[in-house]
C-alpha cells in the first residue's frame, strides 16, 4: 500500500502532538495508532498470547471475533465471523487455551511472525530507507494469510 502524507494526516499528526504535550503536562500516558495502514505479523491483541473473555463467559481470540457481525474496514463494509473457543462457564480456561481453535490462531500468528522476522533478519538494507521499505514489503508478502476476520481488522494494520 502506498503511503501518502496528505494535508489531513499532517493536521491529525499536529493535533496528536498537541494532545500528547498536554497529556505529558498532566502526567498522563497516551497511545495512538498510525494514520495509514501498515500490516503487522500480529495485532496488538496478539491472540497467540492472550484471549478475550466476554461478560457472558465467552472466550475468543479477540472482541471482534467474539461478537462477529457487520463492520467497516477502510471504507468497505465487512462482516466479522464469530469464532469462539467456548465458555469459561462450561470449560476450564486451560482447556479453552489448548483447544484446536485456539491453537489455530496461535500457530498462524507464530508462522506469520517467524516468516516476517526471518526475512527482515536476512535483509541487507544498510542505511537505505528504500531498501528497508522493500524488505518490509517482501516480509509482508511472504507471511501466511491471517485467519479469517483478522485480514480485514484495523488492529492488524495498526490503524
């Protein structure tokens, strides 16, 4: 995906910088996602190392997959599948963590991370930003596909 520094993004970045400055004065921590999509090997929620537990005991890779249903990804309507490991009201949490569905997410994201890291570690980009950008592109193309639903989730793209 091509990145463009539009006036709108520049304006957002300035606003974010001001907000962070105010937060620092108030001794508050801040967190912000990027303004342009940048596919990551795994999202911040990292279903390979964490899980979502809903108010009703539902256990899933993340909130989006626990609930499923209609959403929007980069201006396009999408429907998240519902993918759950089970319920802590019916099964032990360890059983759910070791379930086949959970292993599917853990294995997929482990493979994505390994593939990405291997390509980045083997790339010789020196001090060239263009070579670094090419290495990132090659690493992203080489990764196995994300699980259904994850490929159209803003979390995987850092936005």
